[in-house]
């Protein structure tokens, strides 16, 4: 159905909104005028998905903004906070950038179904937002292609060519078309993700900002991760399609009536924050095609990106395959990676790399690939993402830094893509879940950091002489380098090892605040045989460490999730080792958390982390020969 885009708005806005152009671009003159006048446009999204465009004056603070929102939405806002990435906004709004999305959320995220939500009804919210039908959030040069797509889409919408819903997957998605009726972009609203309040397929139950399909990826935050993957794909190295974060207005979008997911039957125009990705015409995906014909370079390039961003959902369904046409191109294909919403988790997670056992992944990197990896700058990447996506959380950027450093050092050492992927992947035997080799390195780096802090505190308190402290620290570093191979090769998970007494122990980080101990007591030990892979001897328990850690013994015992039913030898909800998202996902274990360190601790942690890498790589290379393939529990989340 067509819309009268030129129809004037009769209702006065309660919140002054910036009238954007219909072409979706932010005109330079308007932007400069806004900057000189001290005004910035922002898009405020409620925890139930409603979006309102408004202007910030120089005199505005969080309190005045919430007052304007209360007038516009006709709901109380005293018990709610404005969130900008990791930051709860208070008085100073000067660092909020033009066209940034803000989240208005409850101070207490946990609520029952009887608690009223911030869901304005009775007034047409859209009448209070005079921005264009599609607005790109951000105005860097990276989005020139996205701006062209927006122009094509808006032109088609004026002619009555409306988007169409995508029926596959778990989340809400829509094909937006050009004037020829061809799909040119796929739009995924953040409030229609799985578990989000306006999910159109029945997967509801969480407000925006709460844990989602992956505990370390919050509901409503997959959109900017899609954009991050595109921005990090320098020179189109891995072939990620153009992606941007947008505010888009249309009546096709889904709105549920409250937390129970009942759909509102009468459609009306509604604004959403969404990711917009260029649609790539293709012949099939990797699950419908034999992998032997895939180019080695394409697999390597996609794998390099997946490692950098710790992609937890690289399954065959999000690798598109395009056949080359023309003479001499028989059997040649091009790979296009899509769906990066579950990358860059807040904590180290178990990744899912579909390519890990493909033959191409075992072929050494080419010189061009090694040069590309060598040129990667994890700290520069973090700075770029902070600038382009100011809503991204610092914990996600630290995961990016860790994984990029790991990739660079591993490639320089001579490891292939498969080796690196295996070191990042957890191992599962029966019901047991053990940290990956990467996680063990991170755990050991954290132990060394906390140990050095304790020693420093003792010296500061006068317990030891400063000279003796320096000698002890030097001896520890020297011992670490010499004996790391021995530590890595020890059979700590063997049934004959002596870890039950607590001398050899591993710490499991508490789950994030949102989980509130819901799995407490559900982790019970399971004895493993001698076939378990070598892991490190972790040092003695440091009960005085200022870390929120839970002690999990590794010796005769490891970890299992109690109450998980077994089906055909795998955990319930798995098929041939790959977990179906249509069944209940067991809570993922968090072994490594990076967000709780200050900047000084983070710098020291990275130093210790890098010192541990060489012996870890040496050990992996020595034990990988002849070792049978690991059975891994994939957590593929197709949506």
C-alpha cells in the first residue's frame, strides 16, 4: 500500500524534532547549522522498542530530556535512566554525538508480566517524530553505499513499493526494494530480535538490554555488531556487504501488545532502530553446496574476520555462495559472509566456526594474508569503533583487542587458520565443558596480574623489602617463560591427577548481573578419562583476590550442566554437535571476563597475555600432530 509522504503533520510535537530530508542523507548545511547552534539530534528508544527523534539543546541534561520524553510519551520517566552504550547519562550530555541512539530503560531491569512497560498508547507516537522515513545513524564516509541504497528505497516507497517480511529465521527481518521491485536491502529492527519485546515469531520475554540468545550479547544490540563487522572489514577483505545502523519508519513493522507477545492487529507507522544491510543476490548458501570448491583465499579471509570479532555464529547458512558466470569460470564461486549480530560478545565465549574442519583452513596463510594480518591494529580498530559506533560497550572492544592480538601472534608463529580456530574453541566430551586454550591463557594472565597486585600491596604495606620484591617478580617472570610448555602439557584433567584438594584450581567467573545466580548449583563435576586433552596446571587458590570468582576444581573433575538431557550422545538440543536454536540453549559458562579491569590493569594484563602466547603456540603445535578432531558443541543461532 502507498503512503502520502507529503501529507502535513497536524499535531504539534511535544518534543522538538529535527526535520530530516526524505533522501535519508544528513545534508551538510543542516549538520553544520545544527553544530553551530549547539543542537544535536538523537533517537531515543524505549525498552519496548518505541523510537522518538528529538533535538538536544546545549542546556539539556538527562533530567530535562526525560521531562521532554514524559510529555511526549505521556508516561512517567522518574524511575528510568538514559543509557548511552556503557554510560548512564546524568548531567553532562556534551559527549553524546549527533544522530546517536539512546536507550530509555528501567533502573531495575527485572520485572513481572504485570509490571507496566513504557509502551505509549492512545496517542500517535509517530506524529511526534518528523524525521525522514530512513535516517542513517552516523555520517562517516564508510556509509556512502548505504546512502545510495536509502535513496533507492525511499524513491520506491514513494511509488508504493513496500518492503516484504522475511519468513525464515527467529527474528523480524524485511526485504526493502527498489523501483524495479528487486530486493536491495534487508532490514532487521533491534526490537524484533529473538527474545525482544516486538519479535513477530513468538520468541519474546526480555526487554532491550537484557541477555539474549548469547548471554554476552544483549537483546537489541546485534544491530551495531552487524555494522561493526562491516567497518572492520577493511578494503572489503572478507566481502562483508555494506551495513549501516538506521532509524526507519514504516507500518509493516511488528508491534506486540505487552510482554506476552500478542500482536496488535491494526497496523500504523512506527519508527525502529535497525541494521540495514545490502542484499546480495546469490545462488545458495554453504549448507547447500560442497565445500571443496570454495576458494582457499575466501575461506581464509572470512576466517580471519571471524577470529578478530570472535564470531559465535559462523554457520553454513550465513555464508552465501555466488556462481561466477562466463567462459572459463566453471565451478568457481564467490563467498559472501552475512549475519554478524552475534560477534564481539562482552566476555570470551565459545565461538562457532563452520570452516574449522574444512580442508582450506589447514592450508598455510599466503604472503598477502600474512601481510594483511600484520597490518591490523587492534587499538586503532577500537578507536575507530568508538568513533563510528559510540554506543558499543568497552567490554566488546576488549574482546576485539584480545582476539586480534591472538590472531597476529599466532599467524606470525606459523599457525594455520584451523589451528587458531581450535585454540579458541572449547572442547566438549559428553556433558563436560572445558575452557579453550585461549581462555586458559587469559585465565593464567589474570592470575599473574592478581598475584603481582598482591605482592605489590604487601610491599606497600611494609611486609617485604622493595629489593626482595623486585627479585621475586623477576624470578616469577623467568620461571613463567621456562616452564610454560611443561604447564601446558600437563594432564590436569586425567583421572590420576591431583587437583581435587584445591591446589590445582580454575576459577569460573560469575555470570553477569542479569543472570542473578539463576544457574547457581547447576554445575556439577564429571570425571574424565586419560583421553582428555592437555591443559595447564593452574596455580594455588588465591582466596584474597579481589575478583568475583567461583572456584571450580580441575583434576579428577570438570564441568557439566546438571539436568541436561542426552539425545543420541549429544546434549539435548544438538544435532551432530550443532545446537538448534529451536530448542532450549543451556546457559553458557563464562570463564573469562575482561570488563572489570581499569585501564592500568588492562595494560598490564595485555603484557602478561602476550608473554604467554609463544609457549602456548609451541605446545599446541607439538600436541596437535596425530590428535583426533575435537568434538565441539556448536551454538549456531540462525535468525
